[in-house]
C-alpha cells in the first residue's frame, strides 16, 4: 500500500491544449456560467457542482448546473444545445464521449462561449481553454499497485469499466494494464469488461466472471457505478476478502463497502476542487485574463485504516452540498 500511496502522491496533472482566442464574453452584467455534468445526481458530479457553486458565490457569478440522466452523449448533446441557445459567457463540461461531443462543443465555441473541460476531455485539442482532471493514467497504475499488494502479487485479475470512448476510465485501464505488464509478472490479466456505467450490469459481469474463473484473485473497477455493482456481487457471492477489489471514486455506497470489507482500497478524486477551479478559469477567460491550460487535481487512497481520519473524510463524495 505504501508504494501505491507514493505513486498517488505523485499523482497530479492533466493534458492541456492551450486554447486562446475564443470569444469576447462578459458585457458588464454578472458573468453567466453553465456547468454540464456527465451524469446528474451522481455523487462525483454532485460534489463537483458543490465546489463550483461555492466558487461562483464567492466570485459573484451566476452558475447553472445541468446533467443527463445517463452518462450518454445522445442525452448530453441536447443539453449542450439548449445551454448554447441560452448564450452563457462560459461553459464547464464533462464530455461523455471523446468523439461524439466534438460537434456540439464546436457549435458552442463558434458562439464565442468559453469552454472549460472538467474531468473528461474530447479528442479535438482545440476544444477547451483549460482541461482540469485527475491524472487517470497514474491513478490506474496506482490501482494496479494496490491490487497486486492485496493479492500477494499473483493470480487472475479483471477490470470492470464503463464504456470505451470515455477519456478518464480509458486512461485508468491503460495505466493499470501498463503497470501490470511492467512490474507484476505474477498477475494474470483476464481483460476488461464494460458495464455501460450501470450498477446492475457491473454485478452481472462480476457474477459471470466468478462463475468462469473460480480462482479469480482480484478486480479493479474504474469508476463509482462499476465499483458499486461489482462489490454488491462479491458480497452476495460471499467472496468478501477472498476476491480483492480496488475501486476508483469514493461515493457513499463505496465507503460503506470499504467498511464492510467488500473493497480494500478506493481512489478518491477531488471533484469539488475540479469544479471550483473550473469556475475560476471560466471567469479568467471571460475577463480576457490569463487562463491556465493545465490544472492538476489531486487524489487520495482511502482504506479501512484511514477512512475515519478528518483529512480523508473531507475527500469523500457527497450526494448534495
Ligand atoms: O469516475 C468519475 C469520473 O471521473 C469519470 O469520468 C466518470 O465516472 C465518474 O463520474 C464516477 O462515476
């Protein structure tokens, strides 16, 4: 766990694209910013919205928060289009697909709306004046470290993720796979399966994997819903502590699973920080001030041993502000 902690301590970053030259914005009235979440009501994005709201209040900014009912570009695109129709000065968005969200965001850009990408990104590097996220590659590597320690460096390990084309979880998978290849020869990687961000589907995948590989040693679940579903299946199958699990995120259901011994480590991001920094960058862009293309946010490994510490309690996700 110490090595995983050290790996994560070095966990900062994000790619940047150096946008610039977008729009003139502002016009004397209160600055208007829209935050388009990846998924409404989900604790990671609700905690992000809390951070953004607090910063907006501090800076005297009007903030409107919206999100799709599923982590799905076909549901997020109409929201972006209606936001664009409302002509805010800036938009913070967590794009739900690296390709499918390029077209609606290009429209927004052409309307001189300042775009700040929070959490996820799109493949077009000219979209987004600033990109704010966790270093998901390093997060995936740290998850491999933590899981390898949990299973004693040997045995079959599985990854359960959401969907290909989501920049964050794709990077977590790559970080995990590269780390295993590079430093954990005793582990047998049985591949990645996709839950479409559905808790029930993650449970089904976990149950099928347990039936297929009775000697499965460990699982890495790349986000909140995948982890919650996989954990429920492990619990129902009576595999507590027999099959080890490391999960990304730290929602209430996951923290309960950690305390129940279903999962051995959680990688908690700082969504509130991402939200607050997103509003700061949006305001800077609207005012024509310098925008920081790359803003690192931190992450913390949460275990049953440290979960009750005040500094760890602070990073656990909330369902509301
Ligand atoms: O893991 C977070 C977020 O970083 C990712 O982009 C999508 O899933 C979450 O929202 C958790 O469900």
